[in-house]
C-alpha cells in the first residue's frame, strides 16, 4: 500500500470552503432529502447533520480523486473532524462504501488490510466493527459506519441517529438481513495468524453501544473463538468466503485459523 497522509491542516479549510458554497450545500440538501425519503429510512437526528454529511461525502470523493485512490480512512473521527464538518464522518463513510469505495473510520491499520482483502474477494461492501465478548454461541458486532448495500445491490433499512459516543452528527443504524450467512475476519496485531469464522445473522439489537449492531451466531460454536479472540476491530461481509480468504492469506505468508470449523 502507498499511504497518502492528507493532514487536517489541508482538509479543514477545504471542508470549510465547501460548507460556504451555497450551490453545493443546496445540492447536498437535495441529496439528503432523497436519501431520507427512500423506503426504509427513518430520521432520528437533526436534518442539518445529514446535509453536512453529504457535503463531507463530496469532499472525501474529491480528496480520493486527487490522490488517485478508491480507499479512505479517517483518523481522529471522534474528535477533530466533527468540529470542522459540523457533523460526523459516520454517514459519509457509509455512503462511500455503498458507492463501491473502501471507507473506514479510526485509521486502524491492523484491521484495514482485512477489509481490503474481504472486499476484493467478495466484491461487496464490508463492515468494520467493534466486537463484543461471545455469549450463548453468538457475538454482537457494532459500529457507527455500516454500509447499507451489504449485498452489493439492495439498500438495507436504516435509522439515522447521532454518533453513539458523542450524541452528535449522523450515523446509520443498519438493519442487516436476518438469516444471512456472513464471513468474519479477526486480524492479529503482528499479521502472523488471523482468525476467521462463518456465522449467521440472527438479530439487530439496540444496546447502548455503536449504532449499527448485529448478532451473529457463530457456526460450530463460539468456544474456539473465545480462546482465539484478537485485535480490537473485526471485519464482516455478507456471504461465505472463508476458503478464498484462507487461500489468499497463505499466499501472503499469514497463518489462518477458521474457528467455525474447530
């Protein structure tokens, strides 16, 4: 990977200028209205946060075009960028993933390579998430930046809330498809042995954690997953791609343990 560091000293003025362009703000407000007016979308935050999210979405696309890339990650996404953009990066990153880009929060380069791999193996958007401790054979995965077009075609229903930790901005709570088989990658910090598991989505709870939440029943049981938990972010996609991911990691010299077959 060639990493292009776009500093906030450069990005801040660009966002500020974008928010001062009446034509751009009007166009983004219209895009926000269309988004909120689609079937299955419920607004539970301030409309201005959503309009500003569409402005930030346009800024991110311009930055990626100039860098010649289809991938972006936002560092200090729970701080610096919020004051600059007058919203949060959650919804813009969700929109970018639905557009076919790779867009991640928190700039965690332990997990981002697994998102790149899973995206290109599956040709689908991927969900970077915070895992919880497995319980009753199930693990709850949550974050505020989930894509809606998880199958690459159909937009899942979503409630647009504030970002959880700040109670600010716009973040989607995506209702993922119950009964859907999914692939989950659990990278380690040293990139020596990744863990993976296949599971089935069994629910979309609403706990006091990050907004998009999904309960995944671990195939084969969760005991082996408990013993092998790694990292503090995981990656998920719809579909079954364990074999392909294991093959690619072997080629890269990374050991891979499929705990759903343990």
